[in-house]
C-alpha cells in the first residue's frame, strides 16, 4: 500500500469508513465519531460512496486489497478508454496501446497517487471523449462525479462540449448532471455550511502554472521534485510538484508534435486546440483569459493547474497519432514501442524513485484528520439525508429519461399486438 500526505489524512480513513457503512448496507450520510462533532461523509463526495466502481470493490474485498485494486481498476479504465478512443480513429493496436500508457503514466496521473479522487475521476476522461455523442455520456459523467472530484469532472465536461461542438452534447451533459443530483445536492449543502464558501476569491489563482514550466515537456527534472505534502526540493515558483507536473515524458512529447507535419485530420486539429486552450487556462493568474473567467460569481475552480488534465490527454493521444504515422507500416513497430515505453519508465523511475512511500506511519487519531471542508457551525445531520432524497428523485427521473428509448422498445415487444 501507498502512504503519503492526503492519502493518510483523508482518503484511507474515508474509504475505510465507507467500506464499513457499505458492509452494513448503509450510506454514510453522517458519521458521528469523526472530526470531533461528526461529519456528512457522503456529502464530501471525494469518498466515492456513490460510485458503483468504488462501492463494489470496497464491499467485496479486504480493505488493503480493495485500495490496491481501486488503483489498478482505474488504471485499466484509463488505458482501455484511451485505447478504444484511438482505435475508433483507425490507429493500430500498438499505437493505441501506447497512447493509453502515455496518458496513464503521465506526470499528471503518476505524481498524484496520494490524491486518488483526482486520478480516479481523470481516468474516466477517455471514456467521456469516446461517448461524447452517445447516450452513455451521462453515465460517464455520473461515474466521474461520484469517483469523486468535482473540479476534475467539471473540467472534463467543458472539454467534452468543446470537443463535440454539438448541441446534443450539451443536453447529454445536463442529463449527466441531473443523474448525479444524488451526489451533487448533498455536496452543495456541505459547501453552503463550510468555510470554503467564505474563502478569499484569490484562492482561485492558487497553483497557477508558470509558463516557464513548459520546459519540463522536454526536461522533466528541470525544477526538481518535492515529497508528497511539502514543496522542499521543488524550485518552481508558486506551487507544488504534483500540481505542476505536466510531463508526458520526452519521447512521447516529441511524438505528439509529429501530427503537425503529417496529414492533419479534424480530430487531430481539435486535440491540438484543446491542448492549447486548456494549457492557457492552466496558467491561471498568468493569463488574462483566466483572470476574466475568475471574476464570474460562484466561480467553481481553484488550482488552475488542474486544467492540465486536458492537455495531458490531448498530448498523449497525439503522441499515439505521431507514432502511428511513423511506424504503422514498419517492421520495427514493436521495437519502437518498446523503446518509447522503456524511455518513459526510465525517466519516471529516475525522477520519482523516492516519491512513493510504502512504509505506514504511526496510527493517527480520527479526530486529528484533516478535511478540505471544515464546517463553520453546528448543523442538523438530517439535512443531508433530505438533500440525498431530493437528489435521488431527480436522479431517478433522469435515469428514466436516459433509458426511455430502451424501455419503450421493451414495452412494444411485450405488448399483445407485437406478440401476435
């Protein structure tokens, strides 16, 4: 098992408590024995209590095995989603597999191992791009929101709309948000009662990516690294190593530039466009675009560097396109694949050899655990149950709308006239 920073002070206790609730066939609307006065764990969202993937694994397996399986399951989801997305665009199997591995082993995903809600939500992104015109997109959005990092899910949704540029996608997104009301309404209630509501608006600019950090596309070690939970050893101004880690490693980055030279399809041009747009957004306070957007009331984002998710996926898939253009008819394709993968592994091991912590720390009291949403005042625990039930009604209505074409066909096939 991995141990570091937020993983110890938040996620592992949360997942453990969620597992205990699920095995008692309950939902953790309110856990009375944590954070001194109790806490609405389900409303926290990042616990993944309403995620079918998280819930099934936590319910079926012993705790330490379940956590490990969660990481492997979402890695498989990220690789397979990218693979199928690229295969749909006529790339070879080996090129598509390379794209999936580049995305999954990217700096954005790899260095955030102690923030599982971020990487679990991000792992579903390729499936969202794959289903962007499909009735399955609302289900992907639900899985992302319950995985459960709201900001990463919203960034993904913006990318889906820009990638599609069709009104139908906006309707599917709305249906996906409605389907997720079972999670969103309790989470919004917690936000209203927490100190985050009164945060200084300047927090929206925290972890703005300095443009100078673009050099790490070529030289990943240019600014050093820091241990999870501190910034010591990281020489870039204004943030933490994991927040600014944009690398997809050197050879894949060079491959990602090759489609500019070869025949440029509509998909390739859109991917480059998404790369540029979201890279600019990740600069945060360094760019006028983000400063203008941050003036919007109830602006939902902080840590603008997290917009790097979309450039990471775009660059990873473009690397696969570049590899395909060079090697799809070459007998050296497998050798080239091995060389690129080996270079990624070598760079990641040399940079992150001391970054992963496998030794468990001393036990920590539940009452000393940190939480991103401290509650400002005493509240009625029942309020979160009410919001859950309201969300459940909206989610069920949305599910019926989503499934209605299939249900209509079932009713038709079972009617007496169709039987005759």
